[in-house]
C-alpha cells in the first residue's frame, strides 16, 4: 500500500536469464545423486551432495585454488589480446594444469559429469522451454497490475506471445526489436548511443550491453548448430519462434492493458567507466478509470557477497562523483511521443535521486528492485548498507517489508521472532562457471518493493 493509501498489486521477480541458467544449479528434487547412469553406488542425498560441494569449495579456498581460477579467467581474456601469444598461452596452460591437478571442485565436477540426476535439473527445471511456460502461467494467474522483471533476456518472446501480450504491454509505441551488434552503424548499445537506442525502442526495457547472458546464449546456439536470430521479422517468409531470438538480459516493466495507459517512459544509465552499460527503467502510467498516475521504477543492483560489492551497490544508489545521464519520452495530446529533457535544476547523482524525482511529480510511486543485498548484510565503514540507504532515502517510500513487520523503519531486520521472508533460494554446484559462487546457499531476502 502506498503512503497515499493507494493499493497497487505489483509483482517483482528476477526470473533468471535463460543465458545464465546453465550454470550448474542444484536441486533437492532429484535424489539420490549418482555419478553416472551405470553407477552401482547407493548415491548421495541432495543435502549430502551439497555438503560435499561446500567442503570442496572450502578446501579450494584454503589452497588458493579459487583465486587461481580467477587468475585463469583473467589470463584467458589477456590471451585474446596478447601480442606475445606464446607467452600468454603458456600462462594459461600452467594455470589450467595446476587447477586440474589440485582442485577438489574440478575433481567433483569430473566425477559427477554424467550424473542423470544433475542432468535432470537442467532438463526439467532450468530449461527455458519449461521455465517460460511456468513464468507466463504464474503471471497470468496472479494478474498483477504491474510486473517488474530482472534478468529478462526473452523480451520479444513475452511481448509477442498472443496470450501474454493480450493482457500485458511493455512498449508505448511500435514493437520491440533487440539491439544489434556490428554492422555499418556500429553497436546499438555502445556507451554514447545507449540512452538514444533505449528511447527509440519505445519499450520499458533496459538491457545490459555486451551482457554475459547474450554471450553465453550465442555460444550455446552456435554449439547447437543453429542460427542466433536477433532481428526476427513477423512475415510469412521468415516466421520463427521468438524463443530463438538472442538478446541481452535487462530489467523490464509490464502493465495491464485494461487498467493503464502509459504517458511517460524514462531511463537512467547507471554511471560506469567501462564500455558496458546498464540502466533503470521508469514508466508513468495513467489509470484509465480514475486518471491517477502510477510511477513505476525498476532496477537490478550488482551481485556478490563480498563487502566491496556492497559498496558498489551503494554507489549505484548514490555517487555524486560520477556522471549520470538520463532521458525520457512523453505522450503528447495527439498520442505521439516526443523527447522531453528532465529538469536541469535537479541533476541525478544516483538511482535514489532518480526515484526521488518521480515522487515529486505527483501520483503514487513504486520502486521494485533486485537489490542483491540482504537486510543483515554487514554495514560498510560509514555504517550504511543498501537496505538502510533505501530506508533513509529522501524519496520517503514505504517498504512493503516494513509495512508487514519484517523490517524496522531504518531497514534493519525486525526482532528474530518475526523472521524474514525468502525471495531467493539457490545453490551452484561444481559445474558452475563462477567458482566464487559455488557452494553458496543463497536463501535470503534480496528483493525490495
């Protein structure tokens, strides 16, 4: 419920990008776990196997192997650009040899490489074909007024699905087409063109440029000897299943067609010194029945359990030392859309200032985000965490977790008797490409509305 007494039925969901789903995730649904189909051993209960993974991870950490895995990734990237290919290749080979010979995680990965139970997790739970149907069915059954999604890398599939698209919209005009890379015009999402492309897309979707999700899916599609379609035309000669479209993952906002008409679409580019871009999306929706405005903003903060990552998340919320850029389009009286700059007298210095802007424009404002930070995350040197920073924001928004008694007004966990909801429950196994995250059971509250 908003501070103004307005109730908003909103769904906040990080759906796990298709491109990031093939990362060795574990499940308790297939147990006992055997090393192979012909394995005569009794096998391991899922909880036992997870304990084995954690133990292997701790041993690799103690032996410095996880650190060497990070060094290997860096060396592999350097090899691609190295002038002295022989020397760089030797470094990569040496690191691989050390890791292969001594890593407990590598040994566990090899041992269970052909486990039918682990394969079933990917096939029956994480497969995009399975998940898409479940995600769509869940949303259509719940019928929220607004849907905020993170790690969306199948925007076109959702938007052009007859059943889903009949109920929910995410474009204010036209139809969404994924960004293109290469060609005479260069990359659509190159840093200085990022906001321009998003505004021209007329869609409430802010993709991460050069994303891992897109890269992984492109490689996967190539390995399956099929094409990576990025511009699927809706005509009889080239009609394809939109699930085949390769796209970056990002944050998206959908709204019920029968309830709202969009009147403004805006984007904030997250300040970055790299060639990659990420953004937040804002949509102003006009309720058809009453004419009241609902301002919706969504974002996805950086992941990682390291204290340095929490500081990185805090800098996304507020960093006056960086240059922040934003743009928006508004609906005119003649139903056309035009660019309209944000007020120059209130420049943005982070995500929170962007949210605060919309709280001053009237109507009800809802901010939904995967914060990638839990309420009990150790505060930084200045005593702040992401959750306390959100609570202290000048935006003055009321947290749903405070309203329901799970957090105190300053964004900290309420007394232990109240408990804390869980919005993520996952664990990566030895097959994951992210060694730092292997064995971490993330069972916590990281989503905020």
